[in-house]
């Protein structure tokens, strides 16, 4: 059974402020933080490494710090950068939905499932909380942001399966 689709949340001004402030830390070095998230995802879920042509048949440890893993990690960070930059703007909802939809459509067509997204969600929350030293309010803000991201993502994945 598929994981449930999270609710589409409205983020408060305070949550937007927390997310943007913490993102400023992460976006200062997106390759490093993106790689930390993606590498941990592959480390904890080694069955997913074979999904990536370049990463297939290589020891994970040999991928650390390579251009290829940083490039893919950078793509993850770019999606978040675009969505977070839009927060609090007049066109936020449109920009976020379009950005997340494009990403979900691409990954859905590659066979990525909701459960795979949930696996990386835990890691994103863990790494952001650690790097940004988030308190409970900060963790809740990021959790709500990911609910928005995953609401859009899961709806796209459901449409692709029809």
C-alpha cells in the first residue's frame, strides 16, 4: 500500500522566515550539503544505487566527492532553492507547484515511488536539522514544507500511474 499523500499546508510567515534563514546556510555550499543528503540516502538504501547508470557497479565510497554525485545532488538542491526562493512571493504557489511537478514527473517516469521519496524525506529532515541546528519550531517548519513538496509530488506520481 502506498504511503498517504500529505496535506497541502499553508506555511505561516514565521515558518517561511525559518525556512529561508536555514536555507541560507545550506545554499551557501549546495554541493556539500546536497551530497550529504544523497550519499546518506544511497548508503541507507543501497538498492537504489543501481537506478543510476553512472553509480551502478561502483562501490559507494568511490563516489563520494565525485563530479557525478555532486551534479545529481546539485539538482536536488536546485529544486529546493527554486521553491524556497519563491516562498513569500506573489507567485509562490505557481512556482513551487511547477518546480515540484517537473521534478516529480521526471522521477516518476524513472520508476521512483512514494516510498523512495519518504526514505529521502527522513534524511533531508535529519541533515537540515543537524546542519542548521534547528529547534522543534524549525523542524516543524521544514516538515510542513516537505508536506507541501510531497503533496504535489505524490499527486503527480498518482497521475502517472493511471
